[in-house]
C-alpha cells in the first residue's frame, strides 16, 4: 500500500502524538503529503456563541489551537515528513474528520484510548465513529496502556 495523501487527526494528547509519529513516518516512507487537522468542538454551538461565551474567547481558543498545531507540524517534519500542512476546524470531531477525508486523501491516521465498557459508553469514541463512516482506509493507533 502506498498513499499519496495522508490525513492525521490530532487532539494534542500523548496518544495523539504517537499517531502523529506513525503518520509522519509513513509519509516519509511513501513520500506522501501529510495534513494534520485538529477539530475544536465547543460544548454546544448555542453556548459557544452566547453572551456568556463571547466571540473573542472563541477566537482566542482557536488561535491557541492553531499555534499548537503549528508546533505539531514541526514535530511531523522532525519525524521525517517532507510535505506537511495543518488546519484547525470547528465542529463535531468525527464528522469533520470524515468530511475532510473526502478531499482526496488515501489514509486517515488517528489515535484511540481503546476504552471499553462504561467509559466507552459515556465518552464514546471519535476513532470508532471515523472508522465506521470514513470512505477511506483508517489506521487506528491504540494506546499501549
């Protein structure tokens, strides 16, 4: 399998860093383009754009995410990826990842905590929803824990 374009979804967690490493190493091995995305998901859209949650605060949070993603872009380059881009999106994480994957990507790389039972039922799994709905192959990097 050789992929021309790889999409790596990151949430800035240590597990996500492992997924970044795997995606960057694959991109280096296959001379692929690598795009990093981070989806900022407000608690609810009504709260996120209400007077109690002012627009300038949302803008500040998005700028912070963009700065963090820029750092992760440099990490991907240190892992060997040569052509790396990055963008921050707002919305429901799994849905945004699936929608972006339709833009000509060959592979999604995403991390998962591998939760089961009550934790899985309460927290859900972005990775699981991506696997179920993505139109392309998805490589899930699982926590060693």
